[in-house]
C-alpha cells in the first residue's frame, strides 16, 4: 500500500473520520506521517492501517 502513497497526497483514515482530510508529509517504509485537519500530525503504520487516497477533482 505504501508504494502508492507519496508526500503531498491527500488521504483520509476511514477508521477516524473525525480527523478530516490529511496531507502526507513523509513515507519511510511502512511508516507514513500525515498532517490531519483536526488531529494534527500522526504517524501511521500503513502495513496495519488502511489510508484512503483522495483523488484531486479535475
């Protein structure tokens, strides 16, 4: 999954919808740092947690 995620992408954590939309800050192996609107910066283990990629609207 982390091979699809790159810094700058916008993502959502379905398990925590109240966190809002986040922007990926860094990806190191399975560790993804995301800055969420309502939760701040969170380190996520993408091997264990699903991040939904938000496609940019054209």
